[in-house]
C-alpha cells in the first residue's frame, strides 16, 4: 500500500424510512421494493470513523445522519484501501452496481 492508498469506499445501510423522502425516491426510480436503501461514499478515514462522524452530524450527509443504521462491509471491504482517483471511480461503480440490483442509492 503506497502513501496515497489510504482512501476507502464505504456503504451505509439506511432505514427504509428514507423512502418517504421525495428527493431520495426521485433519484431511485428503478428501486425494487424490499431491496436495501444505502448511502455510498468515499473517505480518507477508516469507514467506521467516517460513519461515526456522519451520525454525529460532522461533515455529514443528512440521510446518513437521520437514517443510517450500519456499515455494510461485505459490499466494500474487498477493494479498500486505494488511491484517491481509484476511490472516486469505485464509488461511482458501486453506486451503479447497487442501483442495477434494485437498491435505493444515495451518493454525495
């Protein structure tokens, strides 16, 4: 792992109550009922630390602060850590893959 390879993509499971948010629903027209709702992000921190910051409202996404339940490491652990550019690309890829599987996805 090189000096720049300290970025992580992470996935947070959101409560299905997020589906009552019109903006979230609008961004997920292909959502399949019963599939998870998630937030996909990237960070230079450990994903556990980043999740805690979201929940504390520090540089937080409002959906994670309000609806975040837990991290879903099975969806991201295999490719962390990585450099910044790779993390940016992987974040987008993960979001696309999860949407294709019918998940409700939010990305900042």
